[in-house]
């Protein structure tokens, strides 16, 4: 079984997008509610025990994105994370079952 600390050499000083499952907001419409998961952006500085230590990004009162807030995230609370790069974000990989036909077609799987 891989432990979180085993990822440190690959991910240290990388900008990460981390989902811990907390909801950021709910979008209400006439007949449905869409819950939006909040994500944390930060540069991984270290892993100590079960904790990811990130220099996190936030939006200040003027709307400027700033860093410098060191946070400790219990790795057991993390649902998923990815490097922030040109390959997409976590929301890009969270598909609905309505995408099944497109995925199968792309992979050459016949129905």
C-alpha cells in the first residue's frame, strides 16, 4: 500500500488542486440543486505524517490572488488531487453517466 509520503519526491513544490469534499456553494434552479465542491490550490511544501503542508492560494479583499497561508491538510480527508497543469482540472474528470457513450466511442468499445 502506498503511503502519502511516498508521493513527496514527485510532487514537492508542485501546484496542486485538492478536493476534500467540502461544498463551496449550491446553485439553485426551479427544479434542482447543484452542489459545487470547493477545492484548495496550493504548492506542496512537505508531507509530515498524514499531513500535506501547502502554501495555499486565496483571494484577498481586493480580489487579488495571494499565497503565504500555510495550511495542513489531513491526507485521510483528501478525496482526490491533481497537479495544476495543461491537462485539465478535477472538475474535468468528474463526468456524469450521460458521458458513457462518448467515452466508449473514444476508447473503441462497442455497445
